[in-house]
C-alpha cells in the first residue's frame, strides 16, 4: 500500500512511500490487513524502491515467499557438520529464497540439489544450487536414485 502518515518515532518511512510487508499475526494490538487502511509497525514493512516496477500484489507475494521460506529453513534444523538438501520447485517464489538461505547457512557445508526446468538451471545455480535437476527430461527421483539420500 501507500503510507498515509507516520508517527514521530518512524525513521525509514515517509507519507507517500509505496510499501509492502507482513504483520505479526500474534500482535493483537494492531488491526488486521484485510481493510482499506491499517496500522503497521515500521519493522513489519519495507519501502518498494521507486525504480522497482512491480505491483502491490507482486510485492506482497515476494514478502510471503520470504516469510514461508525462512520458516522452512528454521524448521529444517540443519546439522552443524553439513548436509545434503533437495529443493523441489527451486525456480519458484519459495525455492529462489530457500536456495539463498541454504547457501548462506553458517554451519557446515550444505550441498544443494535444485529441481527445476532446464531453462532455469543457470539461475538456480547463481542463487546457490550445486546442481540442477531438470524435471523435463524424466522423473527427478530416477535422476537422483544413485546419489544417495538427502538430509532435508
């Protein structure tokens, strides 16, 4: 949405800024977001850069992808000594965020196998995948059968 007004302690936003975000559903002191106008904490929203030509729907979707991928990463409980991870749908909204989170893992080395179409193979490798499995050339389970098990 568009910021209509800010409180005196707000530092990063001004009225008129295009923003998107995800409110904490556990914060019962704020109204929900299914409304024409709502209140939000500054830390729950980010400005959409002027040079970023995306709709509010696209901006909202990217925030949700990051939120869900971050939760998946936390729930994976990656072992400290490293592991092998399989990301199915690696070129989609969740997958692209998850690849970057896995590559940035500060524990042991994470080997990332990314399932996507061959046309997206280079992109997923740039985002952190060690290998790309093209589901269009055959069932990815068959392609991975000789590689051993994945931890996550």
